[in-house]
């Protein structure tokens, strides 16, 4: 589990570096991040990413988002 969590930390690091460079993640990037969270069982982090996606205006509607989280988890 440690290796998976370390890998997830690297994924988040790249995601944050991307944003620091001024690149805004699209819906696919957020979905990939949620999927990575789900693979290691980081359900709460998955929901945190969903909140970021919604707050960043990348979500289309609540029903789609709920389906994406359910599929990821």
C-alpha cells in the first residue's frame, strides 16, 4: 500500500506543478486524478478532487459528476 500511496502523491505533485505553471486541468485530467485516487482506495481524496473540479467550473452537472465518482470508486 505504501508504494501505491507514494505513487498517488507523485500524481498529485505533477497535477499541482501543472497548475503552478498556469495550465488549467480539463475534465479529463480531473477524471484521471479521481481514478488514481480510487485505485488506491483514497475515497476522500477522490471527493476532494471532485470538489475542486466543481469549484473550478469543470463540472457539467451534478448527475454526471456523481456518476464519475461512483465509477472511480
